[in-house]
């Protein structure tokens, strides 16, 4: 069986951190969140942790279980350590589908209803 391939990401992986009124840090993520890039997302969340953090995944073109695990671990850490973590409600189609298939859309805190 030939290997499965995906088309290249429409844009390279990147994370842009920006402050938001009220003291939250918004991490706008773009590109693919996978085994290679997930540690970078985890590091960005950890660097902004301790204060309110919102992760914007609206520009993510692909996310695998590695990325999902980073979001899940951040949710658990925030709850255990008493800091605020949420996912922005505007999701790209691939991320929305992943959250739906894994039932995380009912578990994760979303900004505005967290």
C-alpha cells in the first residue's frame, strides 16, 4: 500500500501572541498542529500560562492527536492550577471536525462560555 500523503499546508506553522483587554493573552495559531509543531504550541501556552490564555485555532489547516493533547493538557493544567484557559469559539473546519469526533467540543472551555 502506498503511503498516504496530504497536500502541503497553505501557510507555515506560526503562533502570534497578542494581549487582549482584561489581561488575557491570545495565541493565534496558523498552519498545521502536529507531532512536529505541537511542542511549540505547548511551550507558547506555558509561557503565557498563569494568566488568562485564549487559543485561537481559526487559521489551523490540520490538527492531529498531538495538537489535541496539548489543548487537553492546557485545559487540565489551568483547572488544577487555577488559571484561565479557553479556546476561541471560531474554529477552522478541520479543528471543529476533530473536536466533534473526539467529543472535545463538549469538554473544552470556549472563550465567552468558559
